[in-house]
C-alpha cells in the first residue's frame, strides 16, 4: 500500500507571525495523522518503519521551530 506523504513545511524565521503558528499546527496535524496511520500499519513493518522515520523527522523539525521561536522571543526581551 503506497502512502502519500506531504513535504515538510519550510521553517519560518519571522517569529511572531501567524505563519509560525500555522507551520507548527501543520507539523502537529501531520504527526497526529502519522500516529493514526501507524496504528493501522502495525502488521506492515516496512510501512510502519517509514511512518516512524517521517514522524521522527517532523518531530525534530517542530523542535527546531520551537527553539527558534523561543530564542527570538528571548532576544526580543533583551532589547
């Protein structure tokens, strides 16, 4: 069964803009969808492994986005 994957959204470096929230929301929604797909793919190890890899990549990207937002907010406070 072929799985359709969406490309990862590009990180937005303009912290505080609505698109930041949208990007994190998109990542979160895709991670939730991956969790549901993974539940259904438990008996298909190759597909499950692919889903886990994608989830790992997306989680790392979300972490980078949050870190960037926190750093920018901290720098804005210091000014």
